[in-house]
C-alpha cells in the first residue's frame, strides 16, 4: 500500500526485442487501465535481459524501445513511474537477500527455466536459474500489492508470494511480521494469452526466429495484413460454438485476438462468422489490428524521434523509484541485522 492509501502496482517488461501483440494484450494494455486507480511502477527490466547474452548496442536500443512503447501505448509518466531496473541498485541488493531466502527446491520447479534451458541446463547462466528471485525483489522492493502479468508469469508470482511469506515468518520476531504484502497477480482472462500465428500451441514470443509468428507493435499496415492472411488455420469453416474450437488451437487464437481487441465475447464473434470462410474473418481482424496498432505505431515513431523527452522521463522515473526503494531497503537491512 502506498502513502496515499492507494494499492501499489508493479510490473516489468524485458528489453530483449520488438514488443508484440502478446505483450500488449497480455500486459501493457492492462498497465494503462490500472494507472487511474492505483499507484503504479512500470519497469524496463534490463538486468533480467542479461541472464541471456545481449549485444550491448542492441540492449541499449531495446531499453529505449520498451520505454517508448510504454508511453506510446498510453502509460502517462505523470501518473505512473516509468524506470529502468538497473538505475535502482536496490533491486540487486534485495535479490541477493532473496537468494538466501528462496529454496533450491522452489527454483527447480520453475517451468520457464526448464523451457529456456532445455537440454542445455549445465551451460546456461546461473542468473537464468535465480531469475525468479530477482523478479520477486522487483515486486517486493516497492511493497507492491498487485502485479499485472500474462498467464506465463503466474508461477513466478507464486514463488514471489512464497518468498514474501518465508521472509515475514523467518524474521517475525525482528520486525518482519507482515512486512511484505503477499502480492496478487492480475491476469486477464484466457483470451489475453496470445499464441504464435504459426502454431497455436506455442505462445507468441520475441525469441521465436520467424517474425511471421507474431505481430510486432512496429509492423506497418501491409505487413499486418500479410501476417494475418498467412496465419495458420485449417480446412474447416468457422464453427458455431466454443466447444468446437477445442482441438483447433490456431482458430481459437485468432478468435481470442479478435475478442481481446474488440472486447466482444468469443461467442458473439462466432455468431457473426459461423459457417463463413476464414478470408472474411481475417480481413476484419486485420482491420481491427490496424485500427488499434496504427496510432500506437505513429506515437512510437514520434517519441523515438525525441530522445530528450525519453531521457527526461527515465531520469525522473529513476529518482522517484529510488526514493521509494531506499526507504524500504533501509528497513529490510534493519530487520535482517545488516544495518
Ligand atoms: P516478458 O518481457 O517476457 O513479457 C512482458 C509481459 O508480457 C506478457 N506476455 C504475454 N502475454 C500474453 N501472451 C503472450 N504471448 C505473451 N508474451 C509475453 C508477459 O506475461 C509479461 O507480463 N519475467 C517477466 C518480466 C519481469 C516482471 C518483473 C514482470 C521481471 N520482473 C516483475 C512483473 C513483475 C518477463 O519475462 O516478461
């Protein structure tokens, strides 16, 4: 809870490549909606990005890209704090403390680590393994109550809750009782989980080699039309009921995207298109995507051309985030016996 009695919201996005429709519908759209009612901090999590090697020139550009995307999507730096994770050193300090609270058994359960490490477990960085502890530090450093994320981050949020609870228990006699709030994930409904345009069983991702699998926030209108027209479907017409979508993941994904953008339930969309060919539906979906993404793209280009503005927003964000984190880390050090 913040000093003005508003609940506190924290979330972050990794600067590892072009942001896509999944980042927008699963997370950033929600960030924008929350800023009127809550005290919000939105972070560009560059220290998470380097758990996998990043070309420094690209990393620097990607950090500014995520900051521009936050602004272009409608995050208002007067209402919310927008900042870069590495500009607040307390994230790293708290993550070390959490490395000592979190358990190896908990980290071993993380499916995202297993997916990312694959068969190469011995060769990935130690940072990738303890990544969830840093994520817990991001959230708990600001005593955040609510964390808007896509469904793929749910398990990391559960770990964050376990760390908060263990800290509060382990130090209950030393001022730690109820110190950390137990943060709640804010996950939109299933339709906000955006899957690859080429394989409806895989999530849309920045790291997928082919950019035809995703719609990027910077895609021109023609490219959006091309990607949607080539998006995988199947030989059957659009069904009448949600049940019939069961084993048609690509079709379900396109309907979910339509629903998420238009805020019309999937069933109503099916009523409109049932029995029709995909070409009509895909044309309307492209129109909808263009109507939503074109203004964001134009704003992105405008902001990226104004480096001074972007720098000011991030400098101001770093000062405001540091003020909050400094207060909390001092208390945390005291509770543990470090200060
Ligand atoms: P990242 O950078 O992978 O993704 C940023 C946000 O976008 C959501 N997302 C999706 N939502 C729906 N469909 C998709 N295909 C899709 N792909 C990505 C993610 O769920 C996320 O909300 N570990 C985090 C970053 C992080 C963080 C934090 C988040 C670091 N510290 C503290 C919240 C709080 C990550 O890698 O997100």
